[in-house]
């Protein structure tokens, strides 16, 4: 019978360690035989390799096993008070990872062997014990202990890497959820695995968005050709850079507060240049009202933390709790809608979707969410004619919304100005040159400031007052068309080199943790633009390129080396061997071990 490896039981005195001798518990009621067997164990190995503990009966053996955590138990079957079979059963029952058990008996009876195996014994020896057979048993036990030590060390290294990578894993998981919630309902098929790997307790079902207020117009310039923005003195950072730093500080503050309040049932991350998102799984509550109150209290605490840290207002929008599959999609859209009402309510507001549902849209974020999103996409992707048409439609919606609010001039200026700011950012995301976008944005803002007080009357007047004849419509339409043209020109000039440099960087760095944002920074474009460009020019997205490179290299290592699967996972950029194995099987249809066996046989 061949001994098999068994794990170790956790505890301060357990765990096979390279600097600890093999701990052997000898259990025999006959003192002379017990001492002789102990002496044989000491003689079979070097003194530094073995530590022998003796027990005179089964009860004493169970106590010693519990207190001293031996690696190997050599046990007589027939003993008073508690026989070997029963005491072995109790030792096994102490917990997962107990010692290997070898029975010693004077009876070469298959019934004993079968019973010994049934309770977890790894071998049995016949009396009188042959020293050579005992040496083999002890040698196998030493190897099992060493392998257990190696396994524990690998597990600890993996755990350390995971702990070090946890912030990145959580941000990546947040981005996956954000993309799934706001772009493609249904999400990633391996999202549950990613959430688990990121240490998230359950899937979030409630969304909040926070915006750190700087000024009404954000980072738009006030003086033509001045990239620093309005009122930025020499030596001072621009409002845009200031907002970015504030958003990073806010993220750290959010993490500290949420760890105290929610444990691990949340994910947070950047959701825009000056916006932060939070996805949470609320505690169990009796009804929607209780969840709503809990969410508003949490959002208010986060707003207060933002005000304390930065001395500026933090606006918040909160969606409802949707525990059903894909419900985060709805909650995120609700939170976006709620936050957009800050245009009406002012900076520092806290808005729950149930407070504003049915009131109509406050601005371009909400009046027609799909329309405004399509406009920004058209600009990012360099489609000037499409952008101009969408801007004209959106302009009419803006003025109608403003007319319902009462002060048409003020609200039209605020809402249309916000579109100009967002559109400018979209062009920068798409790769347009800031030195061209910002002067255009400044001119458009100045044009918009004149003569919009009568816009609502013109709209309501019918065909003669169509948006083609209104100031706001003309400004937004021309601005969107020009931004689309700037983006297209920049993309046409840069796209070939960008894709080549991005793919080269991915090939050079795929064997370590790598994100789309890092590659985009390396090639000096936004991650949004790079994602679109990779897909358009190569037919594959960033994740597809990265996974393909990793799987190809893993396949080579599986068939050309004897490296363990977890070592190959580490060499191709995976911190967790189990997750690597799942991805490999998803991509190839085979587990790494099965692939190695099948391809090896063919080769």
C-alpha cells in the first residue's frame, strides 16, 4: 500500500516547516515494544530530522495528537481503553489536515487493511516491524511534510500577491461593473469570479454617484488659448487638475469610511473626470423605505467627509436597491438621473431617485439620456455630421426644459454650457488636441452668453422658430460639428502609430498585471479612445489581445517545460492559479493539465 499525502491542520504548533523535524507519535501499550519502535524511528533518520513522542494507549494518543500536531502516527491496533481503530477515527475527526496514520499489527488480515483504509490510514506495517519498511514509511512522511511546507509557502506567496494587488483588482472589478451596468446589461460572464477574487462580499445592487463641485463650467477655459482655465494664476494648477486630485483623495476617504461601515460589500472607483461611483450591497432590510433611509444616510456621511477633506461641495445621486439579476443597471441609471438634478437644486445637493421621479429632466444628462450619450460618443469617435445632428436635437430639448423651469435665460445658459463642457471633454477623450479644443470651447461659451433669453418663445412659435434659427442651437450644432472634425483629424493622424505602440507595449508587459488605463497613458491617449481604436483597427479589444497573448505563452510553457500550473500562471500575469485555470479552460476548452497531457501525447 502506498502512503498518500495529507494536509496540515492549522494552529500555532501545526504546519510542516522546513526547519522543524518530522514529528512522529508512537502509540503502543506494551512499553518495551513502544520504546523499541521509538528507537527504530530515531535510528532510521538523522537526529535533527525526527522528533519522537510516545503514548501508551488510544486516549493518550488522541490528547497528544490534539496538543502536539504530529506529522505521522504509528499506532498499534489492539490496545486497552481505546483501540487503534477508534482512536484513529477520533484523531481524523479533530479536523481537516491531520497527521498521516500508519497501523502496526501482528495480523496480516485483509479485513484489518480494509478497515484501516476506511478511516483514513495511509499504510500499515506487520509486527515485528522491518527496519527497512519503517525507513520507507518515514522517508515518505518526510517528503509529505516537505511538500506540505512548499504548498504552504506557495499559498502564502499567492496570498501576499493578492493582498498587494487587491486595490487594483477592486478598481478593475468596479470598472467591469460600471461597463456592464451602463453599457451592456447582463455584464461579463465571469463577473462573479472577478468579484470574488477582488474580495467583494456578494454582488452590489445599489448605485450612488458623487461629484466634487469646482465651478459651474468645470475645466472650460475662460480666455482663448489659456489651457490653465479661467482665473488660473501662474504656478497654480488648473481647475481640471485640481478636481482630479480631489477625486483621488475622495476615493481614499471613501475606502476608509466604507471599510468601517460595510466590510467588503462594496466597490468604488472613478466614473468620470470629476465623478466618483459607489456600488454597494445594502444590509437586509424589511422594506424599500428602510433601504432608502440607509442609503441616504450613507451618502450624506460621504458628502460630509468630502466637505471636511476638500472644503468644497459634493453633490450626490442615489439609485434604488435592485437585488434582481442585472438590477445594478437600473440603479446606476437612476443614480445618474438623480445626480443630474444638481443643475436645478444647486451644488451640494443629495438626491434620491424617488424624490425626483416624474418631475422631468433637469438637463442634458437626463432630459434624453440616450441622446446626450450618443452625442458624446459621436464626438469621441470623430463623426462630425452625426454630432451636429444630435446637438441640434438636444438643444431643442434643453430650451424646452428651461422654459418649464421658469427662468429661461439662466437655465438655458447653464444647461447648454454644461453640454459644451462635456462635449469638450469627449473630444479630448477621443484624442483631439487640447490647444485646439479649448479656444473653440471658450469662443462657444462667449457666443452662448449672448441673446438666449427669447429662445423658448422661438421654439414654441413653431417652424419659423426652429432650432436652426436660435442662438443656442446654432452654437451647440457648430461646436459639436467642429469637435467631431478635430477628433477625426487627430485620430487619422495618430491611429496607426497608436495601435502599433499599444500592441507592442501589451506584448512587452502581458506577463504582469496590466490595465487598459496604463497602456493608454503609455501611448498618450484616453483609455476610451484606445479601446475603440484597438477594436476598430485590429478587430479585438484590449482584454482579447491580453488574454490571447497570455494563453499562447501559457500553452508554450505547458508543453515545453515541467513548471507547475501555478508557476505558469504567475509567469503570464495571473496572481491566482485557480483563476488562471478557469480562464485557460474557457479559452481552450481544456484544463491546463489536460492540455499538457493531450498536446504532449500528440507531440
